[in-house]
C-alpha cells in the first residue's frame, strides 16, 4: 500500500497551466442574459481597490471576449462586435489600475506576468477568429438598411489594443 502511494507521488509532476479563459456565460437571447449583465455592472462598485479593479476589468474583458468568440462562431456578427467592444473597453482600464497600484508602492510583478499571459491568450484567440471569419460582412436586418461590417479591421484593432495594454504597464 505504501509502495503504491510512493510510486503514485513520484509519477505525478507539477503542471502549470497557462492563462485560461472562462467558460461562456449566458448569451444574448437567454432570459437571464440581461440580469447577468446588470450584475456585472453592480460588481464594478464592489471591486474598488486598485488590484481588485485590475482583476474585475481583466475578468470582464475575458468574459466579453469569450462571448464574442462564441457569437462569431455562430455567425452572429453584430452581437459579436458588441461583445468585442465591451472586451476592449474593459481592457483599456486594466493598465491604469496597475499603474495606480505601483504609485501606491505595491509590487505588481505577478500581475504583469498574468496580464502578459492573458494578452497572449487573447491574441491567439483573435488570430483564430481572423482566420475563421470573412474580412467584410454585410449585415442585412429585416425592415432596415444593410450594414457593412469590417470584421478583420475590428479584430485587428482589438489585437493592437492587447499589444498596447502591455506597453502601457508601469
């Protein structure tokens, strides 16, 4: 019995997972989607410290990016663009939170490393979306004027924003 335990412990190795994006939450059209979005906004006031704000905004960026990915996969491009813009907006607040933490004398090396891993994962996902989506798509809603959506241009802007977030770190 003891031999089996020792062999099992010897065979296990420590595996460090890279940054993992969350599982998609409620999607547009679900009856709880609006409530989940409302609760996300309410949570913003709960995370009021610099590092807590960093976690909140990074989490919201991740969540919206995963929502955008799922919507792009189902060819719901207009909704996907809205989710991508929400992800970008949340991400723009992340470097400021870390800068304020640095100004207060907090060590943010771990957070900078985490943000680097997160941005690598974001960029990998955006590159995959660029390969799977058309460059331009004409969205034709019922009883309304068609809209031309420059999907690759929006995805490239999101990719640039992720690179820019890393350069703005203190």
